[in-house]
């Protein structure tokens, strides 16, 4: 009985190696898992459930097969794919989670987040995030023709990449004080998130007690996943992207 966590795959047509690695992961490590959580930035971009590219369809089919085998699927929005909707989740057999969400992991209340809201030092990004997560903005955007949305998505991606190149790395990491504040707000001693592409297990103090922040890795050069099982410490795993998983 295990629960798996992944994030930041940034699936896109230009990186078929990542798609291949993900499909191998589903056919290997994910087989028999009780639950699989995908904590955001699953896709590099998402402009609406009505866009159905071959990549999206291939991934949907593989996830549906895993869901049909009995693995519970949970999906959380990231800063790249925050427009994934209920239609897509129904197609793959997944539950769409709010960010943040507290779940019970074999007796341990655990806070799940994508992680971008923790990077409060990046004031410019937080303003952008607030606009993109505004329901009215999203409704208006999704009403536009598909071709227009595709163009806008490319432009936003180019702007984002240009701005990030000029930022200090520390600004794009989480703010430690915000981590503690959020954990204390939700009354938890464990937090799991992605976004920063800095996989690690951090020990800290929250609610006056020892606490743990687990950061998931991005799938650029390695496949990263977290395994949580009853009575065991969470295990952060990785293997080279071009290696096949366990089948």
C-alpha cells in the first residue's frame, strides 16, 4: 500500500523523452499504487480542456488506464496548467484538488501545494498569479477562439522566461517565514510541494514542534517521485530520465 507524488513534468511536444519517461513510470513504479498525486505543472501549458493534442490524448489514455486499474488519481493546478478543468479530470478519472489541500497520509495530516504561492519575495510574480487565478479573467480567456489562446500562451511563456533570466535565484525560491505561516495556519507538521525545481527534504519547526517540508523534483534530467507508505518515512526517489522504470 503506497501513495506516490510527482510534479513539474512540464509535458510538451518538444520533450518526447519526458512523455516517454512518464508512460514508463505509469507502467512501472505506479502499478499497484493506492494513490497518485500530481501537484501541478504537469503540462508546460494548458489553454483549455477543448484543446486535444495527440500528446494530451496519449497521456489521458494512459492515466485513465491506471485509474481503471484502481489507483486513485489527484491533480492540482500549477502555474503553467492552472486552466485544467473538470472535463479533463473526468476523462482521466482524477479528482481536481484545491491549492492548498490537507490530506491524511496514513495517519499524518499533510499539506499539499504546488508551491508558487510560497515564493512571496517575487512580488511581481505574485501579482501576475493573482490575475491569472482570477475567475473572471479565466472565463473571458476560455471564451476566446482556440487559436487566439494558443498565441497568448506562447507570448506569456516568452515573457515569463525573459523575466526569470534576470531574477536572483533566491527570489524564485520559497520564503521560509511563509512556509511556517502556512503550515501553522493549517495545523500540520508536513508539507509536500513542487514548483521550485529544488528537490529536497527540509527539517524545520512549525506549531512549536519538529516539522518537515518535502520538495518534489522536476522531470528535466531525472524522474523524481515521492513514495509514502504506512509506518515508513517518506522516500524521495530519482532515476535518470532515459532509464526505464520498474515493469
